[in-house]
């Protein structure tokens, strides 16, 4: 989680996606996969498959935030959409007669995260 916070500390925004499913007809959608992001791989975390868990934890602590818009880099979202967990969720929805939807978001460090990161940095770094 510290590596993720470090990767975000320079103000870089990362793509983040959720997968929702719902009935073919109707408006109700249920989130089945959340917080899939490339930030873990880019930050060099030991277990990149746990990135969604790390991001959720940082969100609970208010150290990161998810903006409703996209980062503007479509290719980075398309790469996330090929992740096994995303494809599996969409395939499962389709096989069960439900519709699947990918929701694109942006992950950033929050003001609280920025202040914490600044307070924890060692002088001279």
C-alpha cells in the first residue's frame, strides 16, 4: 500500500475500472468486480493481483480518491479490460443472461494522502 501511495504521490492519476452486472432489462446494476487498476504493477507491489484489495484499503482510510472521469488515456483502460478477472466477470454475466458493464474511473492521491506522504518522507529524499 505504501508503494501505491508513493506511485500516486507525484500527482499521477491511474485508470481504475469496476464491472457491474444487471438484468438485460432494467436499471439496477450490481458491482461484481471493483478497483481494478494498473497502479499496483507500476508501483512494484509484491502481489499485483491484490491491487484491488490495497486500493480499497487506501480508500477506506481516505488516502486515495476515485474520480468519476477518465484519465484520458483510452489505451490504459483497454489494457485493464483484458484482465482475467474482468473478462471472467463479463463472461459469467453473459452466460447467465445478464448484461455486463465496465465503469471507468480515475484513481488519485487524496489531500489526506498527500499530507500523510509528506509527513512520512525522510529528509533528503
